[in-house]
């Protein structure tokens, strides 16, 4: 059997050597090309892994963190409602309540203070403190309850924001109240610098008078953050929370 | 590069294969735990807020 011992053209004859010990002889050009090829393949694999990380792994971590913090908020509420004397405050990490949006067919979304990556990456929706401070519904004042959450990765809590239509309910649950909002305007794409959408009276939505508004912001199109997607709602009703925390009609059975 | 690693791993083919797998897993761990969390804020894929910058 003829075995090619030495290939001067620089081909890799080392792959099937019978003894498996001798190093293959390769020209410098072939070595370089082979090395570059391996680097490119490695880069491809790393980018692929980054997609897996962004769209799957961060969701796992964020959902776990959000579930844990949600439980803590609910426990804290129970303690506060049951006994007047609070036996040591739990660290609820600024969790103020939950958002329920049946149109997005999500579970409850924990709402926390701030829109830093630290907050949003834990699978929560954050209310804006900057550049325009959100007006919390619990304050009872006129203003805009402006929120942000991730479209993809990190829990992707506003992933299905495009499924919200005008007239759909958005409900915010606090310790003792249900705040029922109704969506009246959607802006499918705007600049990421468009801070006007957060104003107390968000005039871009068409409303010119003070009122109790809610604004959901996230990125669009999906999987990038080139632009922002905005949904505006207006408060239509406030219901007290009963002993069993029966949800208002809008989100019952969702 | 990978050929060099393969030649320098000890043992027979099975041991080398096992060690290669462990090395690959270690690389994935380092990427997921340290590299990607570091790189993510630098890439324009995950911003959900409007702001003035």
C-alpha cells in the first residue's frame, strides 16, 4: 500500500498517519490559513452561543429572579395586611406591585423602581425615574406611570407588546388596589431619544389634558433595540383588593 | 490550534475526547458566566428605555 510520507504541497497528510506520532509537515501558508479558518469557526460558534445566551439563558435567570422577588413582595403584603405591627420588613428590592396585561398572555409582571439594566435584567418592568419621573398610580395624582421592560432576553416581559390593541386592558395591582387602564394609543416605532412619550401629559398620544396615564416602552423591532415601541393607556377604574385578591373582570380567567 | 491541543492532550483517543469535551464545557462556562454578561451592555440589542443620551 502506498502511503504518502511527505507532501511538499503542504497538504495535511498527518490526519491519517498510521503511527500517529509524527507531526504533519505543512508549509507556513497552509498553517496560517488553517489557523485563520479555525479562528473563524470559533468566532461563529461563539456568536451562536451568544444568541443562545441572550434569548434563552438570560430568560431562565431573569424568570427565576423575578419569581423569587415577586414571592417576597406578596409575602410582605400579607404580613402588612394581617398584622398592624410589621415583624421586620422583608427586602422587597423596591418591588411596588404587578402588571397584568392579558393581551400579552404573560403571567404577572413585577414592577420595580428604576430602569437601570440591573432592574430590568432581573425580569421586572421598571418605572422611570429618569429622564422624566413616573407618577405612581398609588399617589392618586395626575401624571404618567411610565414603564420599561425587555422585549427579548432577561425575561422578555414585553415580548408580545405588539399583541396589545387599542381598547385592551392593562391592570396594575398594588397592595390594596387594582388600577384598571385602557389602551388608547399605540406608537409602533419611535426614536430611542423620544423622551416626550414619558411626559406627564404625553402629547404624542393625542391627549392634551392632564390625566392618569400609563406608558409602556420597549425596544422594536424584535431582537434589536434600534427603535422604541410605545403603548399608552388611561386609567378607567380603581378597585379595592378584597380578601381573596379577586382580580377585576378584565383579567379574570387570563 | 485545535490540532495542537489534541496532540498535547494525554492518553488514548477516548481520554482525549473526554478531556476535549471538558475543555469545551469550561469554555462555554467562562463565556456564559463572564464574557457575555460583560459584552452585552456594549452591544445594541437589549436597550428597552427611551433616554436622552
